């Protein structure tokens, strides 16, 4: 969690370079079959309210409300990202020891950092494989890099090894 919180403010700023049009594949050709849009919509999503700011800001506000601390009234997204990562870092030990949603916090921080890094480096997202929950048959989409997954229907939790032993529900894997 510490590494993700330390990286996110810089990644937020670095995403500004991905907003530029004309990103090309490694072979020099355009990555799309149609005319490119004027910017990366995924980068816009991460830099807009609700992107990186929504993840770190939401957890920082949650912490402050739980502890009855005042929340600064920042108007710029970059200031919110900086403050949120800072307050979460300062209180990381308490969060890890006491917060009931520490696993969800860690998962969201890991996911948003990975998404930002993929956009910056041009890396493809991991392949999601549909598998069936052993308890209720619900279709779960897993990737090889996930630590585990919880079925949203029956709440059955699978660790990494159990998740990888679930039966695929169809042959074709899908991109994330």
C-alpha cells in the first residue's frame, strides 16, 4: 500500500503526457483502425474527478470521517490527490491495524496504480478469464495477477490458488 500511495501523485502528473493524441503501437502504426480521438479517454478518466482522485480521495475522506478529523476544501484535483495520498501514508499503520476495509483499500490502490502505469507504458491490460463460482455458479472474471477474488453473489472468498483452480466457463478469454 505504501508503494502505491507514494507512486500515485507522480503517476497522476505523468498521465498528462498520455493525453496527447497520436499514440502509436510499437510498430509505428496507429493503434486504432479509425481516426484517433484527440486524446486518451482512459487517461482523461484517471485524471478527472472520480479517477485516481476518487479512489485516494474517497479513502482519505473515509479515514477523516472515522477519526472525526476536518477535511480540507481543496478545489484542484492534483491538490486532492497529493493531500489524500499524504494523509493515508501518515496513517498507514493505523489503517492496516484497524480499518475494516483494509483489503479493499489495498486492492483499489493496486488496481488504479496498475491502470495508470499501463496507460503510461502502453502495456496491454491483463487477460480476464471467466470462471464459475463453486458455490453458486456465478461467473467471475479472474486474471493471473490477482491475489484472490470474492463472489459478489454468495460472498465465497477464493485465494490465488483456489481462484486459479476454478473451472473456466467458456474457452475464449476476454481482455480486461
